[in-house]
C-alpha cells in the first residue's frame, strides 16, 4: 500500500472520511502490549495493520488474529520509513525488558529515535494522530515520589539503561517538536511496569521471571535487597488507557502517566507469587543491576482528570491470570528456556 497523495489535512477531517472503519497502524504489534492492543482495536471494529520486525515480538502473539480480514501483518523495521494508508498510528516498537534493550544498545537508540521520526513523518504526511508508548523510565531513579508528569526525572545519560531511557526521552522531544513545528496531533503515554499474558517466558522482567521460577520450582532471583519498589499494572487496564488517550477528542500533547499506583517491594512480589502458585521455591539474592531505580509509583491524577481512566485490576487478581498463562505455556511447551 502506498500513500496516494501526502495530505496535510487535519486529523479530524481524515477521521471523518474513514469514520466507518478506521485503519490503524500498530508498530510493535507482535509484542506483549502490542498484541493486546491489536485485539482491542479489532474488537472496536477497526482495521489493524500490525508492523513488527520480531526483535522481541513473536508470531504466536498474533497467530490467532492472522485469519481475520480486518487484520494485516507487515514485517518491517521502524528504523526505516513505511508508507501505508492509515488513519491512526500507535508506536510501540522498542524492546522493553532491560536485558533485551541493553543487548544492542545502539539498536535500541536507533529504534526509539529513528522510529519516532518515521512514525511522525507518516502522521504529518497524512494529517493523522500518532500515539507514542513512552515510559516511566523517563523519570530514571526518581527523587520525587510518586512521580507526576511535571517531574523532569533523574536519568544517567551514559549508564547501561541510557539507551532506553534517553531513547524514550529523545522520542518524547521528537513528538513535542513535530507537534510544535508541524501541528501533528500527538498522544504520549508514560507507561509504568505492566504485566500479563503474552509476556515472553524469557523476557527477563521481574513478573515473568518470578512466575516462571515459581512454577518450575527454581530459586526466585531477587536483585539487591528486594526493598526497591515498582507499581504493577495489569495489561487490560493499560490498553484501556491507551485507547482512551488516543480517542480523546483533543489533546494538548502533554504526556500522561498510565500505571497502577499500588506499590510493592520486590520481596513482597516474590512472596505473593510464591503464595499464589503454592511453589516450594526459595528466595535467592543477586547483585542489583547498575542504575536500578529504587522506587517507582505513578501519580495518575492527570489520567483520572483528563481521560476518566484508572486501573481496576489489583495485583493479586492480575497475577492469577498471568500465572495461568505461564502454566498453560509450560504444559504445552517443550523444555522451557532458562530464565533469570
Ligand atoms: P515487547 O518487547 O513485548 O514488544 C515490543 C515490540 O516491538 C516487539 O514485538 C518487537 O519485536 C517490536 N520491535 C522492537 N524493535 C522494533 C523495530 N526496530 N522495528 C519494528 N518492531 C520492533 O515489549 P512490550 O512490553 O510490549 O512494550 C511495548 C512498548 O511499550 C515499548 O515501546 C515499551 O518501551 C513500552 N513500555 C512497556 C512497558 C511495560 O511494562 N510493558 C513499560 C513502559 C513502556
Ligand atoms: N528484578 C529482580 N529479579 C528479577 C528481575 C528483576 O529482583 O529476576 C528487579 C529489578 O532489579 C528491578 C525490578 O525487579 O528492581 C523490576 O525489574 P524489571 O526488569 O521488571 O523492570 P524495570 O527495572 O525496568 O522497572
């Protein structure tokens, strides 16, 4: 599909033309969050073009969607421009787990910076809305707690997490510049730690590690003393927030925190997972990674006020669903990959 004639028409006009069945491009749609977003958009009667290079995503996340006439998959790297006729763009393309994004730090930076540029150029050419999956990592190791969007953060620009944190910060700047200079209708979500079915078993993030370890009776690996905190949002709640943000009649382009304010230490999380799985796993301690944030909790006042959004699913309930997903994965799969 090619863009027939680049248009600078405002987003409202283009949306009106395709009001019956808008076509939505989801970059990173074969990943954990992206696959849930594709499902949600299809359930709303939209046509979905899912673009992904399978860097961390998996065909099995979208295999059940591939037979649907409203769903199309394109194998594409967001680092290169893509010309498609769509009415909205969600940009989720980026590795998200620290081991994954640190494995090729230059590639992570390119994905986030060039990727943001390319989706914004497409949005500008077509006069359409574009959504950016930003992150709580823009706050780095925060000195303000909980974190409101007005906080500018505390990021080490040359540390091991910088390729991701600064890549996402640079992408936010790119979005702000395209909005200011070209009037692109931008939407930015700062996503806090999210978990749920379709995380990769070897993802390396804490929820998938702990659940896989508990189900396999392996030691639960706590990095550091386990007193660092995170706030965990269940994927369904988050995706609701994405769509509310994108569908809001207007936006001034300001970033909006999306996350669950319930705050847990990693030790509390480990104990909860052990309890819910009935596992005999023991807790073991490993060194804390460099620049690992000490605490993190979203201030979601803006999301409540502007979008009427708040998360509904408590951690224990979301974990039960997630544990069930990994349990079924283990039952179906051959010998599992090593995690931790
Ligand atoms: P994920 O790794 O499961 O999904 C990322 C997807 O992007 C994968 O399908 C991957 O193949 C694709 N991708 C990566 N590089 C690409 C490239 N160059 N071109 C095309 N596709 C590419 O991770 P996720 O948890 O689903 O995260 C999705 C987005 O949300 C990411 O941008 C991430 O930074 C952001 N985010 C996620 C969380 C979270 O807790 N899950 C928190 C903050 C931000
Ligand atoms: N973590 C842990 N054990 C693991 C994986 C992660 O204790 O097996 C810790 C990690 O050091 C961090 C927290 O859990 O303090 C969340 O890590 P994750 O990689 O999930 O997300 P992020 O650090 O990006 O918030």
